[in-house]
C-alpha cells in the first residue's frame, strides 16, 4: 500500500495543530486536548481533526467550544506554516475511542 500525499500532509497538519494548541492558544477553555487523527480529503480541501479530552463531560464541552472559537486562527496558522496552494477547511470532531478503550 502506498503512502498517499493526503496522509503525509495530514500528519504535518496533526503536528502543527498540536504545537498551535500547546504553545499559541491562550484560551482558558481548552483543557488537556490531544489531537488523535487527521482525515484529509484527497484534494486537500477538507480536514477532519479528531481530538480527545482528558476530563469529564464538562471539560469536553468547554474544550469543544474553545476549539470551535479558535478554528479560524488555527486554519490561518496552518495556511501560513505549511504554505499549501489551498488551506484545508478545518472541522473538529470528538474522538471517543480513548474513553471507550479505558
């Protein structure tokens, strides 16, 4: 099986979003958020960012709202750092697999 370009760019986006959340976002609503996966369309226009949150349901809801508020800033930073022809449209999705595994 070949390693597609969408997978390689998805891995780069995952690393950059992790750095942005960890070092640059100053929103107190973001708790312990971990980016678990990035699903990128083949044309690199749409990205689903899967994340998990350490904590209870309240922390999950606060982090979800904070990520939605910061979506534009994160998308702008991805476009600036990766210098792609088109910056992918970002959509955050909660990943319940970590809680299910525990």
